[in-house]
């Protein structure tokens, strides 16, 4: 029987969740759902120095907003918990000890000053930033260079130590990446990474391998930035578990901004979001606006992320989550960097707003309209408004500008656009139109338009010349959907009231 697919997203809770992070979640999620598997969220919080309060909750909230909820996580629970590495601290040590026993790792007692001295002494033109590796390890203070008895004593005296992997020299580590194919690394260029820190916490390298093993992860999909760590992980899989159920690997392509890897700075520089939701950095007080707050629908957000590095081989661009689950395949993810284009991202959102039904937009639009304070909004009226303006909204935030005039009379009117061509004949037209509207039967777009045109013809005025003043009377400016459709939604009383209100200014 084939093994049940189990994938994981393993973020370190250090800040806002970047586009690339959510795309990693998405690809994991799609793969799990497509294969009837489990999607695990594991919080990799072993680096206490980088811990940021609120970042974990923020990750949960982002996943919930994007509709990518895990099956197992610190809050959902599950059979392989705990799902927070800090709560698993005690189980990693035995694996580090096994590595030492088998000669694949060693205790290192070097002080920060000694490490600094090493970096200074070994620095030269060909080696500008020396690493703790095979070329220096025998000149340092560790259990490879200190006699066994002394090591025992140092440990008994509780001297501070870390445990480092002993990277083999002149060896090749190879694996098959589901996206990149066969990848090989020369082990000589990889340093002896710390596996267990002086505070007893594992580093990411040890914890990720142990947890992927214990949590029975079958596929590890992560960002390309982790590719250089892969040889360490593969060796740990070999040394600790003899490759027993090692996951299949895939390193997802970078997301590129205008100048290389998309960064938070690009967002600030070019005025677009790079985080899923607004991130309020408790350390710096800096607030970085997210896609959600910018007015993106989660459906659009995951659609645009799915296509940052993947396509289904056709020209299709709009995919629902269900379609993505059906069509996604990791082999179709390309290895080259995926260029992020904010204009294209907005296009996806516009398409999704157009496709969304009125009911599903109500909650968000209400929120947008209450921007200046709570407003009593009749439900049936709101539905009409959304149906009227949604095709004109690229972002959810556009609903405010596109429709607030339907709830409140405009605060300003672009009278300058009408005044130069205003005439007594036009004034008479609107007066008569108001009278007709008073008695009209069937208050709808077509009748309003027919009456308008008939009256214009009777009065020998071009209907086109009357439509702009009419629009400005109802809307305040030269924008918005069809003016008769606006009048239909505004209703008889309000339409007549607005026409008469403007009259006062034009005829004075
Ligand atoms: N903790 C790593 C991160 O912060 C996870 C990398 C991996 O998936 O192996 O992204």
C-alpha cells in the first residue's frame, strides 16, 4: 500500500509572512489535498534570539484568511505533536548523541573570542570569510582535538559546548529534486554546522530532519534558499536513519522583484504589499501593509501565487482552489525565478471580484463602506449596489470610492464640468424630467433611459449633452457606472432630490 502523503510548512515565527512563504504553503496544501494527504504546520522556534511575539498567531491567521488551513498544527493538534519545536526540545539531544557516538558529530568548546580569532587568523584573499570546516576543525578546541579524558571532564564541569556535524571531506552528496532533477554537492565546501546549541536547543538543521522523520513527512517542499542546506540534511538522514523514509525534496523557485529576490524593501519602494496580511513589527513598531488590507480577495491571492512558478500547460490563468487541487503538479513547477508583477496581481483580483457573487462580497464591502464610521446599510440595497459597481473595482478598497455616493449625497460636485455649457433649455429639460420621474411607472434603468431620450428629442437637445450634467447631479463627478442604472438604485425620491439640489447652484 502506498504511504499516505504528508507534507509540512515549517516556518520560523520571526516576522510577517512573505509572498514566497504563502506560496510554499499553497504548493504543500495543493499537493496534500490532491493526493488525499495531510498538511502539517510545524512552528520552528528553536532560535530564541529571533523569536518575535505575535508572529506565530499571525501565521495561523494568514493561513486561515487564505483558506489554507493545516490538518495538524499547534492549534489544530494531531497525532504527531507537539508541533512547536521549542516544546520538543528534550527529544533532539539523543539524536545529537547518536551522531557523536557514530563519529559524525563532535563537541566544540570554542569560546566566541576563539571563533572570532579563527575568522581573523584564517582570513586571506582566497578565503575572505573562513568557516568552521574540515580545514580548521583540527586547529580548534573540540572533542576531535582534545583527549577523551579531558573532554569528559569539560562535560562534567558543564563547560559550554555546541555539537557540530563533521562534514566529510571530498565527498559528494546527491539527491533528486522533484523540480530540479539530480543535484550534487561537494561536501568539502560545506561547513561543520552547529546541530545543538549551548542552550540545549537544536538548530534548525537537526530539528528539521528529526521532526520530518518523526512526523512521517513524505515530501519536503520549501524555498530555494534552503537548497544550500540540503547536503547537511541529506547526510543527517543517512547518519541518523539510514535514509529510512526520507522525504522526496522539492526546492521552489525564488520570487523575483524588480532587482533580484523580492524583498520587503521592494514593497516599500514600489508601493505594493509583499506580506499576506498587515504585519505590525513589535520590535521596530513598523507597520507593513498586507495583501488582505490592500483589498485582495483570498481567492485571487492564492490564484496569483499558484501561477508564480507554475502553470497547467495551457493558457488558463484563472483557477479556483478546487481546480488548482485538481490540476496542480509539483513537476510542472519551474526551477527558474518567478517574476512578481503587481499590475498582474491586481488583474487577478479584478477578475475575482467580477466573478464573485454579490453575497460573498457583502461582508467585505460593508467593512469598506464603514471606513468613516459605522453606517446603517440596508441589506437589499447593499446587494444592488454591489451588483452595480463590482465590475469597476480592482481592489476591495475601490468599493468605497465607487459606491459611497449611493449611500451619502456627494460632498462635492464638479460643477465646473457643467457650467460652461449650461443653458435655460437644459434647466427646463431637467425640470420636466423631474416631473416625469414623479409619475413614472416601472422604476428601472430602461424606462429611465427611454424617458430621458424621448424628452431630449422633444426638446431638441442631444441626449449625450444632458447625460454629463445628470451624472454630476447624482454622483458628484465624472465617474461611476451607467447613469440610469445609478438612478435606478438611488430610487425615485433620492434621484429627484439630487437633481433639484444641483439646480439651485446652476440656476443662480
Ligand atoms: N524553518 C525553516 C523556515 O523558516 C523551514 C525550512 C524547511 O522547510 O525546511 O523557512
